[in-house]
C-alpha cells in the first residue's frame, strides 16, 4: 500500500501517511494540524493539550473486525456532561476505512453510509424517535451536544475548528448502531454495530498502571 510522505511546513519534520487517502494529519513533533493538498501540507491549527485518556487504544493499535485486519490511524476526541469519548479512525487491510467508538467501555464499529431516505433534521429527532435505514429499524436512544476536544493522527476529512457538536445515536433490537452527525451540512450517517472488546483482538495497546488486557 502506498504511503505518501511530506514535510511539516511548521517544523520541517518528515510526515509519513499510513493511508494514501488521508486529508488531514498531525505532526508528531510540533503538534501542528496539517491539511493535505496532494503532496503539499498546509498548517491550519495547533493541537492543544489533549485531555487525560484512560482508553488502552492508541494510534498504531491493530485488531480484527469481521475477519479483516485494521490499524488505528487517527482519532477525534469529544466530551459531554458524563465524560469523554474517542472516535478512532480505522484503516482496514482491504483499503477501506471506518470508525471505532470508545465510550465508557462500550465499543461500536461503524462506517460512513449513504442514506437511502432523507435524514431527519436536528429539530425533528427526539429520544424514542423511530427511523428505518437500509431495512433496519432504529430508535433514537441519545441526543448529545458534545464538546470538541481535539484530534490526533490521520483523518478522511478536515476536522479541527469545531465547538458545538450535536449527534443523534440510534440502536436496533439486534445490536445494530447508527449515528447521525449534525456537525456537517447535510448531516452524515454512520452505520455499524456494537462489539465486544475481546472480539477485536487488539494488540499494541497502551500500557498504564492498573489496567491489563
């Protein structure tokens, strides 16, 4: 798999992309947020000090999902009233990409999906709202006004200057999962499923006192 390289325009450090389609990355040395234009990079911001994180997952963690290997190559960090969570960006061995939501020891793998019917607007949804997408009956279980806390690593889009981040989370009776992301216009739909931590067969996890895999 091709791994493009570039030079950080802020500090001159080499930047290596794990994923050839990455649009945004962060410099490991000076923490600049960099947007890619072919082989050239533009600095658009600076990563602030990231909040404390008790997740064992980190950039470079590898695992398996439905018999396909993946590597964690980026993340977006959010917080809300009851804590923080990570959206880990995954690069799969078949070249596709997806997301691993890591929130209060609950894990879900999802993928950006094209809706087959119009998504409800943010003023239309409420807890208990029923919605069918791609033949799956879903119910809104949570409406979250999240705070954007930071980014790390490679992402498939520009994402760095956010504040208010509204989401609707939906579930089905058979463990399916969906998120409607209202930070974009039109909103984005992510479809997936809840997974057990052990089923992901994760390796290269972060080590810290008091936690064992």
